[in-house]
C-alpha cells in the first residue's frame, strides 16, 4: 500500500494556502487544549497533596493521574477507528467536547474516585483527538510542507502544557486547584467555530461515495476540480474495520507497523521519564530547586521550537533520516547530562534533549500518519499513540525504580538515552519510500501521488 512518509510524495489534490492554514490553526488549537488537559495534573499535584479535605497520599494522586492515561489508551485504540468510519470532523469536535466537559466534572468532583472517573472519560477524548487532527492536517497540507505543518500543529501540545503551568503559577495560590482544572473546559466556547469552519476530509467523503458533497466542499475551499476528479478516480477502499486492519497489517506494512510501534513506545518513555524526573535528577546533581525547575521549562520550550525546526528539516532532507538523526542527537545530549557541567552547558544539553525527544516525536507522529493510506490513517495514528501509552507508563517507573535502587544518577540519563537510540533504530528499520513505491508497482498496487 502507499507509504507517504517521504515529503516528495504529492497529495491527491492541491489545497490552496488559505485552506491549509485554516485547518492547521484549528487543529493546532485543539492540540493546545489537549496539552493543557494532560499538563494540568502535574501543575495541581502540590495543591492536591495539601488539600485537607481529601488528605491524599502520593500513591493515590499517582492513581488519579493515571486515570486520564488509561482513558487515552482506550481512546487511541477504539475512538480513533471511529474517525475512519464516520469522518474526521465530527470525531474531532466530539473528542474536544468530551475532554472539555470532563474537566468540569473533575473540577467539581466530590471525591477522588469521581475525579478519576472524570479524568478517565476525558482521556477517551484525548486519545481520539490526536489521530483526527493528524489526519486532517496531513490531508490539507501540500506535499512539501506536510512534515513542517504537522510539527507546527503538534507543537500545540508543549504550548498547552506550558500554559497549564503558567496558569497554575498565576491562580493556584489564590483560586485553588479546582479553578485551574475548570479552565480546561474553555475549549467548549470554540466548538461552534470548529463546527462552522473546519472542513471534513475529502478522502473520507470520496471513499463514502458522497461525490456531490465532496464537490460542494471542494468548491467552497477553492480546490480545483481536476484534483478532486483524480481523487475520485483513485478512490480508496470504503471505510471499514476490515479495510483498516488490511492496510495497517498488510504484508508490506506489518513490519513497518511493528517498528513504528516500538519507536513510539521508546520515544514516549523518554518524554514522560524525563518530564517526570528531570527536576529531581538535576537536584541530585547539585542544583537548587529554582534552576532545577527552569531546566524543565527549557526542556518544554525547546521541544516546541525543535519540533517545528525538525519538521522543516525533514521536508528538505527526508523525514525518515531526519527522525533518526534527531534521536541520536537527543541521546547524546541526555547522556551528556550525566556529567555535571556549567549551568550554561547543561541548559544547552537540556534544550537538545527536548529537541531530540518531544520535538522528534512530534514529527514521528506525522511520519506515522503519512505512512498509511488515507482510509486507515487516523486508526493507524491512534493505535500508535495507544501503544505509546505503555511507554508513558514505563518512563516514570524507570526513574522510580532506579531511584529506589539507589544507583548513581547518571544511570537514569543513560537509560533514557538508550531508549532514544531504540526509537532511532526502529525508525531506521521501516521501509523507505522508494522501496515502498517499487514494491507497490511490482505488485500492481496503485501508488498514491
């Protein structure tokens, strides 16, 4: 089947710039909301520990924080499939509504159990929104900017997480954790705008046989009819569970699917592991709390900027080798943190670590979304995100295990660096675009251009 992981591959139609930017901005905002939702738990942990009404232990708070993570796991596997069956737009809007309403439920939860249930429900929406936003961003981007645009869109995650921290600093002390959580419901205000402005996937409409609706939408968006006719001529299989599984686990894709899943687990392990333990690790290296927390801020900011930079580089040099090189840089930088250097040097190393972990992982999701044909794109991305949840759960546990063993702090950095190298090797083992296209031609399978 088509592997669109190379930036030279052209889309089925040529979207005008205004349509590309519209979809990009709207999807970016949904990912900002997602980043706030995920990041807010870490922001409110100190307040939850100090809450004299619930009197929670760290283990109980950890379980509450895991509720959304488990919800994301299920949402990535199951809700993302709905996107390939009923359309990207409706699912994206529904997922935003779900996790936004869940924030209201968590804010007014009378008990820790009710809080966890609300967070689990929100996690279902979080798992679905990533895949739908990825599929729409990729489809409505020109071939030469697909990786850059995906990175721009997904940089919203780091922005949202950073926003939750800033709002926590501003309001946590004066208004309490419930107010900070309730602000996560703000995206509900934007739902009417998403409903009116966000276009449905033309790939989906054509595959569903809704030619008239696709033509009306194409005319509204300024898409040339010749491109739409070519899309209809090369129509994808009608969306179904069988067609989705057939694409993701086809003979020519199954090895790549396994490799991409391994890369996702390894990458997310680094992200959540460093995101959880970096301040504490830097304190063990002798830094005070203030500088230790500032390392985390640098890590998040560099990841947002790095994702955009890596997206641009990958559109020029090729996404596959750019991702591999990015992870190698990240691994070297993380390893370098094991040696105490000057404050300036460590800031640089932490910035490179963010660049070579979260920044690369942003582009990696775009690589996954591009690897499969459009009728399975959202499901494939969602399943990869779901598999990555195991890395998310493992990352903090790796740091906790090493801390419990009392080993030297450097082994934490070496463990996370090793995981980044595993991600690089897994991506390197995927089929390159040229071989993929040659395989399709030899099998008589039409290549998606």
